[in-house]
């Protein structure tokens, strides 16, 4: 086969494995019961080789996929796999991110040979936490819900009823929980069917050779990107506002060593893990790092293990980015990961002067809420904000930035399913940083409660604004208000009918003087 034919065949193969992941996602979205999955699209799908190395992924949630890529190798070694098996896990210290993100993994056998795995991860608004929305104002892992170490949910094709029953019993709406798990199972089954058809059409030998070639190509693309950076050692520091329990200005310190064919990111000097839930496992920190470097690579770079190999992440055990059990981690996956992105981009701006954008809003503005008296309900959402401006353009306004990548929940769907009314949903004009190019503006979202409820806020950039770049101004800090009274960035409160919660999200930093 000529080089041009080989290139065409590899391009087709890359598209076909990506399409398998995309179809899995379409099935999961359409079959899910909860608005969190079917409307916000808070899920991800991927496939892996027989050793657990990432083979392909759809354009879903970066923090999901990066952490799966980091941890999957250890997960697949922990089980004796048989055709028809499916394993469920959400333990952050055994391959998960935080407890609401539940992962289902299924092996793919062709001619009795294990050729790889398909997996999907979906956010469940109720996983049995002590407060509605399963994003509590917590201080240890057990408060955050049901911890699922890797266990079989299906064994040889048969549902493990006791496992499913234990999960349902931990939640307030078991019918919705079962529906969402059924959707995840169905997504994996579709993925297995499509992957088997592909392997049978190519043969096992050709499939594995193509997957190896795809990784080789991705590795070359990554190293080519790194070769465009100025070699050297770059230091950058940023900080979290607080942990909600008294710790303020929590430092994330990075030393980034750039070499022609690899980069080492050492987070030694980062603050120790804290009492609040902004800690995260190393897999989450690695996901944030992978995301930034993936953004630097050409868009045609395959999303597989080869594109990640030249990137090494180091963080001392027991620090904020490599927390030890039983540290609380609910917000680490969403808030601390966002700050890791800012720190890595800040360091890269020293290696790539005049090319990196300013900081985006730097928070997912997590809002979890629900009721327990009368009608039980749970809801969770992230809220968009301002994107940082870059050297060539203004920042976008009112968008999800960086690791979030979820969709807005339509007001109609929200009001139809929950005792809520949305009074305001608008752009927060003037909240973006000034500069040659302006930072994007944040959002104002106002909720009126129609029944008593409990709510938890886990938000950042309420004290330290998103920074500008090359002389650009900072974006505005965010604000949380209940009936006009300012709330802390991280808090849990009870509300009564008629109460009004207003969230003003941060703007993005400006670029240039």
C-alpha cells in the first residue's frame, strides 16, 4: 500500500472510531431520564484498547475524558473480564472524578479475544449525598454520596440486581436513577456492537495495527506542538479563593519544564489538601493539563493515548491536586480543575509570548438544589460566564468555558420539571476585562423558589478576578445573592417559597493595553 493510501485509510479509521463514541453519546442523551443528562449533556463516551489506553473519544466533557484516559489502565487490570460484563465505578481515588460522575466500562470480545473496552461517564444529580443535588458543602468523601468502588453491574450479560437495588435505594427518585443507568448500559451496548462490526470488517490484526498507527501519528503531532514552544523552565502561580471552611488564598504552584520532545509539569509547592471539598485526585489535575495541551495541537490530532504520552504530570501526595482519601472532592473536579487550566495557560504564556488568551471566568458556578419535604427533587447545573480575550479576538460572552462544555438547561425544561421560576437570564454587561480586545461578559441568572428547598453553591473567582493578559484588565468577580444579601462563594442554605437567588458570573480577562 502506498503512503497516500495508508494516510487515507488511517483518516477513515480515525473517523470511524470517533463515530462510535459519538453514536454512544447520542444513545445516552436520547435514552436518559434526567434533564442533567438529556438536556445539559453532562456525559462523555470513549473507547480504549485492551490495556486501557485511550483509543478514541467524542467531543464531550474534557475533565471526564482526560481523567478516564489517566486512570483506565489500572481499572481494567483490576478485573477478570468476560463477554457481557459491565463494571460501574465512581470512586475518585480509584479512577473516578467526583461521586456524581458514574462510569460504566464494558469489554469488547471478538472471536473470544479481548480487543478493547467502551466506556461512558454521566453526571447523576442524585447519588445519595447528604444534601440535594449531590454536590454538598462537604468535608469528607462519605458526605458526598454513595461510593462505588469498581464492581460488576452486569455479569455475563445479566444485571446484578443487588448492585442496582443498592444504588436505587440511596437516591430519592429511584425510577429516574434506573432510567439513567439503563441509558448508560444501552450506550455501551451500542458501542460494543459498532466496535465488533468494525473489528470483524478489518480483522483483529488490522484493527490493532491501525490503532497503533493512530497513536504513532498523535504522538508525532503532540511532539511537533511541543517543538514549537521555547525550551526552558517556566513558573506560574494562581490561587483558589477559599475552601468554604476558613482556608483562604489556596496556592496552586507550577514549574513547567519544556523540552523538544516532552513537557514535565511539576505542581510541587501547591498547598496541602484542605478541609473543604476543593481537593481533587491526580487524575482530575492531569485531565486539566491534557485539555490545555490538546487545545494547542492541530484540530486533526487524534484524541488517543499517543497525544498524551509526551506530557508528564507530577503532584505530591497529600496536596490539593493529589489528595488522599477520605478528602472531600466534590468541587475539585469542577472548580480546582478550572484553576489548574488557568495556571497551565499562565505558564504557557511565558513560553509562547503574545499567543495565549487571558483567563476565562475560572468557575463552573455550581448550583445544586432540591427538596425533601413533599415532592422530592434534585437538580444541578453549571452556569456560563465570560471567555478570556485573545490576541486576535474579543472574548465570547455568556458561554461555558474550558473544561465545562455542557449545555444550558432551557428555562422551559427547568420550570416544567422543578418548582422554580427563572426571573432573569441575561448577559452581565460590562463584566469583561478592558483591553485592546475585551474579555467576554458573564451571566445574570435569577431563580425564584416556588417551594421550600435546600441549595448548595460551590463557586470561585468571587475574591480573585480572572486575570488579563499583556496589559489587559481583569474580568469582574462573580457574586451570589439571596434576596439581595451577598452569599459566600461556597455555602449551603435553606430557602422558602418566594425567595430569590441571583448568580452573577465572572467576566473574562482582557488582552492587550
